[in-house]
């Protein structure tokens, strides 16, 4: 066939520690960006791993409590547990229950957890709690699950309600399953057949150590192959939605979205450095970010025009607009209803 679509010869990759670079060539012009975007977004949104999804502490019925003899309060202990990264030999379906039984004066670290075979801690020096008295006790359990991407607390609660719902005093948490810290791609012209009319695609992946970059990369490729493979199925009739959100449900969905941490929503939309800059400036909730007009972000927080443009595009992609007080608007709509 004349001017047929050229296929890549395969993937060449190098990885060192938690960093990996993957090269694909030759590709037709434009295919590098198409494939790069697909791989990057799949890597960021659908990579799998293990994380703490819930915890229970003896004598504590809600998360806004302190534990006698322990320096950290319960919310801080929960935050510490969320930072623990696990390496697993193979995915598991059931929730793993890990007992907490620490007595006396000591610093409890992630490496002190008694984990089952096939799962180990990557960052063993991560502090869990500081027992400050010889009579101090940290008793209870944590629950570890295997999942994909990022789940909010409401989602983990809903998914695990049947499994863990009858446990008194359980505290659910949002969970970052993905081992990916950052992912990037770029293209360059590639000499093929005596012409510079082809491309080479480079994909870079940084992980937290719980998975190798190559594991993450080829997992993403498998996911994409499954998705595109399903498109070969020819249906007799179109699939209709079972139901749509009712007006009140849509309002509630938007309200929850506004309360989400910007790190959770914008992780796959913006460079991590830019997200951290916003957090350091005190903008930690998505709804707070939306109150600012693009020019206000630039003036008040000294952001570059490129950074502001990235934020504006990301917000529009999520179905919102900058410079609007959505909380006020939702309250007004609620009153009208």
C-alpha cells in the first residue's frame, strides 16, 4: 500500500532506581504526541499498587481524637499511614488486616509493621506514631487494599462498606494506590529511510519505589490494548445509559468536587511542581482555586503566564471556570430548589 502507516519497531528502555526512560520509533508525524498523551495519562490515572484504606484504634470512635500517651493525634497518624508505600509480589483481592500492637516508649515506624508474606514496606523509616510514655499503647489494626490510581475517602467507604462496615470505630481514608510520582513524554524528529519525516517518542516515568518504571509502563500498555481491543466489538444497537444524575445529585457531585484537595484533582492535569506551588500558597481545595481569575493568580502568586494558562486549561477540561464562586452559586440554587 502506498504511504502506509509505519509501525514502531518496539520499545527500548533504560531504568535506574525509580526512573525509567522508554523510546519508541519510527512513528509517523503526530503519532508520537497521540501515543505519548495516551500512555502518560494511563500511567498517571490507572497504575496499580497497595495502600492503607482504613484503620481502627482501640478506644477511639472517631478520627478527631487523641490517644493517651501518643504525641500525634489520630488525624496525624492517619496521614502518616497514608504515606507508607508497599511493594507486593502480586495483586491481591481481599483486604489485608495488619494488627497494631505497640507498647511502651518508642517511635513506631513503617518497618515495625508485621506484614504477611508477599508484601513489604518501601519507606521503612516513615513514622507512624511516637509513644512518649512507658505505659503508652498503640492498639488496633490497619487495612491495606490493592487498587488503581487515587480514591477519595467516600469512594473507599462505599466500596469497602460490605467488607468492613460492621467493624466498630473504623476510620476510612482516601488512598493513593498509584506508584507513579511523575510522568512525562516528548518527541523528536527521526531519520528513517533517508528522510526526517518520522518521529521518535520518549516517555519518562518516576515511581516511589513500590514498582519499577518498566512495570508501570507495560501495565499501561496492557490497559490501552484492552481498551482499544474492545472497540473491535460491533454492537447490534447502541448502549444507553442506565440512568443520569438527577438535579440534586448533580449539585451534590459538584459540591463534593469543590471540596476535593487540588492534589487529588489536578495531579494528572498539571506538573506536580505547579500543584505544590499552589498548595504552598495556601490553595489546597479545588473550590478555593476557582475563586481566582487567571490574572489574579498571576499577580498575587507571581505565577508565569504559562503556568496560569496550564491551570486555566485544566480547570476548563474538568468542566469549571476560573473566577467563579461556585459554593455561593450552589447555595443559591439549593435555596431556589
